C-alpha cells in the first residue's frame, strides 16, 4: 500500500492533497460543521504535512490547536481576534508576543512521520460527511499535538 511520505496515511483512493482541496472547499462554504472548523483543519493538515510550512511558521497552527483543545471553537475565535488586533496597523502596543502568551512553544524538533489520526480518517469516504465531523476533527487535533510532543 502506498502511503503519504509526510503523515503516513494511505495515498489511495485519495491523496492527502486531494482530500485537503475537498475539505477546503467545504470550509469556504462557511456552513457548519466545516466552516467554523477551518482554522483547526488547516492547522492539523499543515502540522501533519510540515513540508508546506517552515519551522518558524508552526507557531500559528500550533496555537490554534492548543486553543481548540483547551477551549473549543470559542477559544479559537478569541485567538483569531487577538491575531487580527496584533496585525492591525491601527493598534499600537499589541504584538504577536501578546497573542502567543500562555501557548506552548511550537515544535521545532524532529518531524513525526506517523499520526494516529490523519485527514484520511476525517474524510471517511473522501467526502467529509457532516455527521460526526466535529468529533473526527477533535480526534485529529489531539493526534496531531500528541505526535509532535517531545518523547
């Protein structure tokens, strides 16, 4: 069986890239359950496919997953608001250091090559069915963070 070189998921019948395109289309519909979880799904995907993101760029997806696992979608929404304010040209004195306060440092060590839950598991049949989607994304987020934790 052919597997994804980055996350270890089966590469057939759909590659990880194909599945990511599918879930992004659902996310961008802005309909529940996909739309509200856009930041979490993107964060899981890029941390499981780190070739798409340089090590310094891991801070944002890492923070999103920690916020989500600690406080659900409400915490992710609050984090996104802090990030917007920190990036605003109209706000002075609020920087990204303020946004990341309290968030564990992003992983910089060895890249995991296998995850207990991958995009294939979230996709089920490749269509990302709405039923159970939030629960599958939560499992994906937990598995992503667990794999990146230092041993």
